[in-house]
């Protein structure tokens, strides 16, 4: 019988080849524009093999970037309840994750993103598509405002993580989580649901 040629079948190196291809394509194209088919082609495997190892694109993305947690498991608690309390619940969940053992991997990812452009792109896609989009889509706000609202929330949360866990700036680094929730949550809530100031027209052209 003739030996088959073409796409790589499953073997010990296939999973890592898929992950390498996924990291490259997700960083280059972003989460939304990346497809299982394109990642499979870059890895030299059949798309069915990608589904076999990782299930779906969300899970492949989380595995490729070595995300310390799966937001899909945590965000339902944030989204349940009064929308006016979502900022508080989001900050409390954020600190609980970073103060847990999973936070060690988060700190490593954040440090890498500072010095590595590809990691920074993956972190940005993670924050935007896996966390903030899931939160904002559940709020009654103008869809045109979602990118700005998401960016504002990200700036606050990533800044908090940098100061508390990487730079370790006191008293933020040693403050009780609830003290930080009380201080930061109102700003997050304002970014999420309060009216935004009118944006000046672009002067380009």
C-alpha cells in the first residue's frame, strides 16, 4: 500500500505545531480575523485535528497564550446582578484571580508583554475579546462606544495589575483587596455605563 503524504497526522509534535501556528496568526491577525482553517494550514494539519485537540477557537486561543484562567467560567458571576454593580464585581473578580495562585502566570504574562510585541498583541486580544467584549455586550450602551469604553476599562485594570503585582507600588501593593475595590470600582463603573464626553472630530485630511 502506498504511503500517504500531505497534511501531518496526529503525533506528539502536532499539538505544539498547532499552538505555534495559533500564536503567530492570533498575534498577526487578531482573534476575530483568525480562523481554525488558517491555523491548521499554517501548522500543516487538517482542521479536524485542531478541533480534536482544542475543541473550538476560544479554547485554542486560551491555550496558545497560556491564559491562567478561562474568563468564560468567571464572568457569569460578574454579569449576574444589577448593572450598576458590575464595576464592583469586575474589580473584585479581577483582584481575586491575580491574588490567587493563577496570578503568578498572569504576572509572567504581563512582564513579557512589556518587552515582547507578540505577547503584547496576544494579551490585548485576550483582554478585549475574552473579557471586555463579554462584559460590554451585556450592557445597554451604544455599540459605537464599546471600543472606547473597553479601552478605558483595560487601562485601569492593567494599570492596577502593573502597580500591584509588577512594580509593587505601596500602598497599592499591600492594600486589602476590598480597599482597592472601593477605590477603583466607581471609575470602572463610570467607564462602563456613564455617559461619555463627546469626542472631537478628527483633524486628519
